[in-house]
C-alpha cells in the first residue's frame, strides 16, 4: 500500500534549524540552477471571475530526484467574508516513483524560502560579524527575512520602517519577544533614517510604483541590499542607479530580466548590461566574489525554490516528526492583491 504523504505544517518550519537547512539546500539548488540542471517553467495563471486567480507553479530538481507543484488561489472578495485573500499548498513528489511524499503549508513555505534566498545571498555578500539589519516593510515576509538573516549573521540591531507606524511597532514587539539573542528593535519615521549606515538592508513592501522606496545615496558603501517586494514587473523598491555601482545578484538572469523592476529600469536607462547580472549559484560556487563591494540581490521568486525548500523541510521533519497541515491561508494584512498590471510576482 502506498504510504500517505507527510504533512508539514507552519510549526514544522519554525526555529533556526529548519531555516538553516532550507538555506543550505537552496545553496545546492542554485548551483545546479546556474549549471542548467533544474527545470523551473513559468507558472500557469488562470484568471476567473472578478480578479480571482488560480496559480500553479511546477518545478523539477532532477539532481535531487524531486519535483513540486504549488497551488495558490487569490480571492479579492475574501476579506469581506472574513476569509484570507490567499490560500496555498505545495505537493512534493519523488521523481523515481511519482509518489507524492509530502504536502506543505504553501504560505509559510513561500515566506520561509523567500527569506532563505535573501539569507543565502547575505551569507556570501557580508562580513561574518555583520550585526546591523534594516527592514523596510512590516508584513509576514519581513518577519521571515529577519528570521532568515538572523540564522546566518549575529543580528543585534534591527531598524524598521513601514508605511504605518503601528505595523512597524508590532514587528518591533515581535522581534523583542522572539529573538534568540538580545536584539535592539527600533522603529524609524523615514526609510532614509532606517537605511543610513546599515550594512544589511531588506526591502519587502507591496509597492506598485516606479518611484524608489530606497534612494541610491542612502545606501552606505559596502552594504548589502536584499530587494524582495513589489507587486509587478515594473515596480521599484530600490533606486536602479545603485546597480551601476553594485555587484548585482539575481536568482536567474532570464527571470530577472522578465520580472525585476529595478533590473528592467537600469537596463532601459543604460546603467547596466545583462552581462552585469550575476546568478546566485555563481556566488555560491565561488565563481563570483563580492570582496567588500556594495551588493544587491534582486529576487522575483521561482518555483524551483519551493521545490528546494520543500525537500529540505521534508528531510528535516523525517527526524523530528511532522505536525498537522491544512491548505494554508495568508493573513489579509500581508497579502498582495492582483493589480491592474496582473497578479503578484513569483513570491506568491
């Protein structure tokens, strides 16, 4: 009789050890991605009704013998019903047998793997003792970024800026309550105040604007910036002018050219060429070194990241034993609704 899939819930993804496991496995995956050894096709988007969307995101990692499919739904009328905007689940498969080996909470896995991608870049782009972090944005993804970066660097200070001070204050309280070591959490009134002199900067907003949230002149020389947010392919969080001076890292060059607002704007403005984009796998394999230079990671989210995170968490649960899982729901305050330019990017 075929064994039932392992259920991996949000609780199974909490803590430092699962996060570090995901970061390490993502490092292996990005090396294979840069070498052309993975298959991560474009997701399928089915729009129906009034801005309702169903998304299916498949990927195969043959070197690891696994594949996955993430199914996500976006239903704009749900908040009025008292229901979450986004639901999702990830199915992990064994390529040899075709068996579904695990079902994972889709929203939590997405937050964890997105944070872990940023942490992987932070590991390779910053000094081992970097301990000052700035986060622009205060939603679920901001929390995952703080968790992830704290798993690879000894963070002792976090500066926060958000559109609403109340959201930033809640995030600061969460940091103080959950940090594994004493951390000073400071809410800043402006993005400039938060960013000035910070060595690690993460942006995770729901901007749909082409006006930068973080300006070039605010970023200190030698700092590393993880750019995560934006609701469509022309949205900009970081001033594209910074890319002219920085080591610019992307998950995959083709994906960045298609979906990263800062990259597209910098190319259109003649600030960079496509050849100036370094894939994260090249960093991990040692082919590219930052060596104290200012660096930027611009992510767009890829289905193969779900695959890598899912297998990492599945293997982690093999020893600890899994908890319950249901098709996940993203809180309405953290979700990014469909816009006039389409559905959110690959982080959904």
